[in-house]
C-alpha cells in the first residue's frame, strides 16, 4: 500500500476515536492524569503557541457574535473556541458555515457543567459579546482565569471592567473595531508582565460586629453573602439581641475594596471561583450551620455550583440545614411587571440591556423561591407586589445614630436634600429639573449630594428640612428611614397596595416626579401639618425599623 492511502486510513481511524479519548491518551503518554477535565484548548486540540479566542456566553443570544465570526478573516492567526450548550449545536454550526475560509479555525466546544477559570485559562483572549443573559459573573470568571478580555461596549460592562481589571472594548457589529480590540489585547499579552501587587487571600478574617459568635448557642446561623448596605450586619445584631439561643457567622463576598461593613469572614471576589475556597466554604457551611439565611440569592458554597443559590440547595438539604431566602430589590423585582404597575416606573430610565438582564435574574430567582418552597423574606413592602407569597422583614437602621433635635421648616427657605445612590433608581434625572426650578425661584435651597461617606451624609440629613428619596420605585428604603429617624419631612413614591398588604402607613409625603412641585408647595403652605408629619417619623422608624420587628419576623424560621 502506498504512503498516501496509509495516511488517509490512519486519519480516518483517528477521526473515529472520540476527542476526549484522544486527549486522555496524549495525557497518559505525557505522564499526566489522563481523565482530568480537559481545558478549552485541549478540547480544540491546539498546541500552546496557537493564538486562541474563547467565547463562553450564549451562542444564540449574543447579538455581537456574527460580527465576531466575520472578523476572523482579518485575524488569520487566531482560532476561536465557541463554548455552546447542546441545544445550541444547530445554531453554532450555522454560524460556522457562514464563516467562509475561517470556518476551519472555529471549534465547537461542548459546555461543561460549570465554566470555571481553570477550564478557560489556557486560551489567550476572552470574547464577551452582547448577550443580556450572560451576566457579569462570566466576565469575572474570564478575569479570574487571567485572560485578556475584549468586550462589546456597554455602560455596565465598561464600568465593571474599569473597577475589576480592565479590558478592550469594541463596537458590536463593527469588524474593524473588534479586530483592533483583539490586536491591542494581544500586544498587551506580549509585553513583559508588570510587577504584581501582593496577592489578596481569598478568605480573610473579618471584623465582627456586636453580635453573638457562631457556636455560642444551639442555633448556629449563617448569613451571606451580599450584605447590601450592611443589612446583614444589622440583622445579625438584631437576631442575637432578641434570642439568646442564636450564634451567627456572617460571610460577605465582595471585591476587597468594598469591605465596608463588619463581617466574620470576607471572600474576595472572584476568589469564590477557586477550588480551595469552595472546599473550605462547604466544610464550614455543611458541617457546622444549623440554619442559613441566603442573601440576594447568592451562592454560599463558592461559585463551583454556579452563580446563584439554586444549585447549592440540594447539598444544603442533604446536610439538613434550615434555609430561608432574603431579597432586597432588583434580584426579585420584575422590570416588566413594574412598568405595568407604575406609570412613572424607574425602569423607564434603565437601558434596554439592563432591563433584559434584570428580567432574567428576577424570573430565575422567583422560580427558585417558588419551586424550593423555602421561607422567603423581603425588606421593602413594594416587593410584595412581585412576590405576594413572601413575608415583609423590615430593613434595619440605627435610630439613635440618626436622631436629631433640630426643628424643621423654620427657615423661610427650607433646605431640601436629594442624595441618589444610583440616579435611575431614584428618578433623579426626572425630578432634578423640578427641584432646580424651585431653587431658582428661591422657594427652597436644593442640596444634591452623591457618593459621600456615612458620617457626612448623616450631618447633611440632620441639617436639612426635607429629604426627597426615590420617586419612581414604589417603596421607601434606607435613606427614607434615616430621614424619618432624624425627624425630617420625607418625600417618596409609595405603592398603596403593597403598603396596605404590609398593614403600614408610613409618615411620608407621597409624590412622583410629575407631582413633586405640587407636593412640596403643599407642605410649605401647611408647615404645621408638615412638621407634625415629620415628628411622626422617629416613632414610626423605632416601631418598625430598629431591628426588633425584623427579629420577630424570623422567629418561626429559627424555632
């Protein structure tokens, strides 16, 4: 037989051997563990020196992916790994067929159960496209893998990359823009590495607050891992003050720069993706807790099972841990339903990508809450419109910390304070022109502040007459509670049905951006009535938001 037919026969036989077997055989020949989970580069069967792009988001949902594939003709040295679900096989093959001569450099890679940093790390450049379902957790996995990232430009992605490690942005659909972004990323990869900062430990001992430590009572309660606005820290104090049988461990997973609130343990993000962190979390949670309050549907065993709590629940059940769910806002508030309920909904100011992403998150988390049947608590009454089967567990503020004896509305030109954390969630861009008009007419003195630390914000609240909080969401939040605790007139938009369901009537002047001017003018026309409304604030906050009522709500869960 001549050499050419022999070569063709060997090639045909080789193609019939499953790819994973071929990888295992090569590993065994090299003395490595043959059946260790292969990396994306190994599944593409590419040598180490071949430049490899990896796309691990949804294939069918990524509106930028068709342009990425067309751009491969301009990047002749690069191969592209498309990590796809089984349901995306046909769509992936259609895309590859449209790639022309570049299709030989595109590799279909079946999606593993969990896309980990170790799986992605042998690639060279990660492509983060324009898929609203992908989520920023995938972006963090790319960064944890040490990959250079090229991402479709959007405000959310741009801000996230600026905070967590940088990357190169491209305009979705623009072939030259994508090509330049990949070339820039590659050039940076060829540069000698800069001196690294000392590594941050993935698990750090925290600075516990004044709550009873885990193990000091028969109920060993875990809290974690979001701790938005320090609410878990406040809950830990309230529960241990109310019950002598509870000890707490609070675990907070955040980037190190945001360790602002007390916690027993900090997990630096994206350190949650590391295997040693996952093992340590599983050992502590499954081996020690009797009860667990899951904050914002975040995973508690690291990110090995995924990016939300649903995949952790089977292990928690097997360990016989009593679990409750706690939500605060966007993780369960459905944008579409909110737009239908509220004529001046905050989601009218959110960009389309953000609305789509929050819709996906809210629908996923509602399914988890319904299918699990776990006790479910929400911290603001408006969320009862979205999940009427939940229980209101009022958010907690330090009433004494905000208390103030300065009288209100005695100045001829009262001071009105507006302090948005995120402008779109407060309706700032809609209400601000109306407040500025009142300021220019010298009816009020407007103070707009953003990004101030806690102690400076407290001073400004105590010095003002009227606090204008959100006018587009439907409920009052932490800032309104702080204003009421300080004895100020608080203006916010309240959903009447949700607050009736919670059996409360907060001493708040109800307004939307459209009615704001009329509301403030009415308050100033009846200063005696407005002062009486403000005087009700400290009593109301102490009754509902000093932690005692919240602890009572959790009593049945902790029995």
